[in-house]
C-alpha cells in the first residue's frame, strides 16, 4: 500500500490566530542541566525523568497559554484518604499504596477528587501544587477535545477524509483516511519505530524535541508528514497507536478553527478554571506538539477530569466539551471494539480506544483514561465520580509492568477506598455516662 512521495506545502503560520505566547528554550535552565549530564539529546530518557519531567517545556520551544478566565473551583477537603493505610500487592507481598507509588512506579504527584471533594494530594520529587509537569500523551486527549468542540460548532465533520480539509496530504498514508480513523488510531501507518516507542525519531527531530532539527526540517513537523506513505492493514480496521496521527489531527483542528492548537487548548483551560500557567511544547517553526507537549499542574489536570465527569460542564454548569462526545467515549461502538481486539493492548485489558481516549473495563470499573507513557494519567470513573490525576517518571515507556501497576493496582485501590470512605458513617463522639470515657464512633481513615 505504498504511496508516491510528495512535497507537503507548509502550513502558513500567518493564516492562524495566535493568543498563546510562543517562546524559545530557557537557556539558563538548559545550561544548568548540562552541568548535571543532562542535555537536549537525553533529557527525556528514563534516568533523567525525575529531574526533567517537571518543567520539561524549558528544554524546547513552547507556547505559554493564557489561562486567565474563570476562578478555579475550591474543593471540600473535609474527607481524606490515607494512602499509607491502603494496601496493594507486589512480588514480595502487600505494601502501602504510598510506598508502591513512590518507590515502585516512580510517581511524582497525585490528586484524587470525588465530585467536589479533594480526597488526596501529594507532591514528591521536589514538586508542589504549582509545579507544571510534562503530561506526555495525555496531551492527545486535549487535542481530541479541541476537535470535538469544532465538531459541535459545525466546523469539522469527522466522517470526511483528511484530504477534504488538507489536500496537501494527497500522496501520504492518510490520503484515504477519514478524520475519525485518524482520531481513533485506526490508520495503521508504517514508520521507523523502535521498541517501546510509538513515534518515529525523525518526527521528534522535526519538532526539535531532542536536537535542533531546523536544518533538516526547516518547517518543523510539516516537513515530516510527506515521509509517511505506507500503511500495513486495511484502513480503519485495526487499532495501532502512533503519535503522528494526533499530529495530523492537530493540523486539522488548526485548519478548521483558524487558530493555533495552543490557542484552542487555552480556551478549554480558561473555561474550566485553573490555578496555574499551562505550557504546550512546540517545534522551532511554531508547530504545537499535539501528541505529547502539554505541561500542567496535577491539580489543574484533575480539574479537567472533574469537568469531563460532569458531562463536559465546568463547576458553574457551563458547557466546555460536548456531552454527546463524552457519552460516545463511554459507550464505544463495534468498530472501535473490533479494532482494539487486533491491537497489542487487548492482551492487557478489555476496552477500546476512541478519539484519543481509552476506556478500560478493569475489576468491574469502567475507567475513562488519558494516558502518558511514563506514568502520566488522568483516570475517571463515571459510576463513582472519582478522578485520579497523577504524574510520574517511570523509567521505561509502554511496558506491561507499568500498565498493570497503575490500572490493576493503583487506580482500583483508590476508587474502592474512596467508595468505602463515602459509605462510612461520619465520625462521632459521646461521653459514656457510666465510665465518663470519651467514645469515638464511625470511621477514622
């Protein structure tokens, strides 16, 4: 299924509206990292993750999003989970969830909500509630949300072909792909992808992610797309997770909205109401990284999850993301279920991948998930209203060990502990009239 190679015209930057502020790498930050044997070439490698994933945007070009808008929701923190009291199993037996998170899965931070209640938050690895963290492929779901807002506004039809909006993609692997197939990762494009990786290194070079790629790819990722000309399965039939699909989706969003992707995401954060600055990494030519460049605080990420579980409405009940879109994610369809069954992730969980989100059926929980490859997760359970936002630096990407640890141990344990907390009787006290002793009743977790 080989296509002829073409020259892809550059997306004309002047045709887009930019509200987010474009900025270069932080030279002082990069120079200081070099004194610790961390460079632009290796900053995202596993051994450096603890040092570099917080504030990762400083290594590359990026957009600073204007998040001024609604005031952030104030949470009720009257009930708290004790992660030291929640036990999970590992190879030598049970251990506390806090120890498991910190020592076994290299977690950096976590925020747990149930509706308006803040059940837990921690910030390790020299982080605090105001520290932005690289969210890796959690970014993909934001790109999809921007696309679905465009759908609701009548600007985008997911059933149309990529070339209906971007005719310059004729001759690439996406020539016969619909927008929906791109969004569902059902294009089966062929790239030069190493093990434990879902992207071609030529793509990240075009984005100046690990080195200055401006000489080889002067127009950023727009120069990479024409190199992808083949696919290895009938279009639309198999789920095959490839980051480049999201980059294509991001260009479509920009085309139909006449706004840079960073500006599209900016509006989502403004409408939800967040506490801190948000950054979206970009290539040297200004192309926003649609598949993995978001840097946000963990609590603000949790606020996004609360909005999604609230049928796409913010805490003032104003619509941010279409309710019909969220319903479609949770319901799935035969097409995405069958496509999932042909992918490697089907061995780990029953579920589906739709519009840059995963839905996983695990331990009788239907988990709506936004997932990054090193332990960045936004997991949402509609039945209980529980939102779990976490950031981490697991040293290897896309491993079964990480997936099992997070989705079969950490997330179910937290959801079930939150339910026990909800069902427990309130703490009370009274004086025994016979003995004069203070008697405590109810749970005390």
